[in-house]
């Protein structure tokens, strides 16, 4: 029998008399293919990747990687500064949206042009 639970499959050709005779193993067909939704515990790449990333983040939270405490102090400060920079971008985008909305309310006729019909 094949190792690791694999099922031998014949391609219909006989090699050196294999597959015939009284001592030959019977050739069986592989199990039918099923969609992922019908198989229990089917592999999904996204959940595997998500589980790995969660594990890595958890390990980094509890392991200092041998780096000095001053590094982590500055790393957290840099993270905060990065978030504040993102906040500034979002605030600027919101201000532009509000200015556009105010401009459209002031000039309601400018949204649509008049069409002259002769």
C-alpha cells in the first residue's frame, strides 16, 4: 500500500507486469473531489495567514527580542507620531469635503447648466 494515506491510482497502462497477477494490489479510484464548503476543516489560506500574523503579533507583544528598553520607548513614540500624521491627513480630507459641500450649497445653480432650446 502507499505511504502517508495516499491512494494508488492506475493510469491504465501496465509497467513491467505490475498490476496483474495474483499478488498485485487492487487499484482503487481516488475519492471524489468536493468543494471546500462541503469538507470539514478544509484549508483556507486567509485564515492560515491571519492565524500566523496574530501569533507573530502576540509573540512580539511579549518578547523584547533582546532590544534595549530605550528602543521600545522610541518605537512606541514613533508609532504615535505616525498615527498623528494619519489623523492630520484625515482632518485635511474632511475639511476639503466640508468646503466642497459648503460651496455647493452657496451656488445651487452652478451644479447644472441651463440648456438653450431654439
